[in-house]
């Protein structure tokens, strides 16, 4: 039977207690303990795990980190903390923040570039009177799949995938059946390339293209960019929450380690 207190005097917790605290299954709590996401867990002579409140705080910190930084980074951070390598844990946190910043910058650049491409649409006007960056000159003649791939900077296989998804509709040459990409299709390929680089999944790209094709309006584009910005903001807030819980947990682990060293020194001095 699990004792009501741990050797350090803290209240003992069962796996089900931690599971309820974090809204996960008891098996997942055990998996977290085995994976090093939770601090070392002593066992009773009969083999039961001796969880304590510190395990609950580690669990909550990990779950918050996973929401913002992703499970893989969160797992690596917690393992580094439990290995006593706080600098490595902070390096991982810093790298994730740098990646998020890069995504924000890419989103801004994508918005500007897409507005420029949208301005090439027949009859389209520049959004809000903004001056768009110079666009690449349109091809003078239909291009092959390889030529389009080189022009927009992707593999030819990507163009075929986009065609299968209904995003591109190249013509077919009579007799040979080879794909033939005209000005409008090349323009669409450029838009898709930039949206993919900004992290958009293929299903999200269709309404943006449809809006630009049918109306020459950039409203669908702006809506897609705004949605992506909202997602990044949500992730940023989750990262902030996770980092806050991690800070408290690291401080607690450090204080416990100092206390243990002090007790060991006192014993050694007697």
C-alpha cells in the first residue's frame, strides 16, 4: 500500500491523483515517470511509486510546456532539468522563441509578397494603396513542369501534389499529354509556394486562391494571414505560461537540491 507521506515528509500522491490534476490517464502518468519527464520516483518495498506534490508540479509544467513548445521540446526540457542541466533546458527554450520569431517575420514577408502577387491579377488594385514590391516578370510562353518548379523554387513533385489537390490546373499538350503552365497557373504556383513556406496546409490555401481568382480581392488572403497570426499569438501565450510554470518548478528543484546538500554536509560534520 502506498504510504501517506514520502520519506521527505511530503504528502504522498497516487498515480490517479496526478492524473486527475492534469486531466490525463494514470498510464500516461506512469509513462511520463518512466520517460524522465517527472523527477525520480522512489518506490515502496512492494514496488509502488511514491509520488509527491513536486511530481504534480512537474507534470503541470510539462503539460503547459507541451502546449506552447510541443511535446518533443517539452520532454527534452524536463529531462535536462532533472539531469541538473538547467542551461541546456534554457537553451531549448530560447531556440523555440527564436523559431517563433522567425515564423512571425516569415509571415510578414509572406503577406507583403502575396499582396504583390495579387496585384498582378487582371483588374486587381493594390490593397489599401500600398506599393507592392516588384514582381517577377510573367513567362512569355507556357512553361513545362520542370521550368515552373525552377521558377518558383520547389520540386516538380510538389506541383503535381498541388494539382492533385485541385490547387493548380495546368493545360495538357495535344498528343504528348505534357503539362503546360500559362501565366495564371504560374502565378498560382507562386502564391501556393509562399503560403506553404508560411506554414499553411493545403486545404487552407484553396479559399485564398479562390478569392484572388474570382474577385481579384485580397480579402481572403488577409483573412488567412490574420488567422495564422492569431495561431502564432496563441502559441506565444502558451509558451509564456509554460515558461512561467517551468521557472517555478526549477526554483523548487534548486531549493530542494540545496537543502539536500546542506543535510548531507551536516551529517558529514557530525
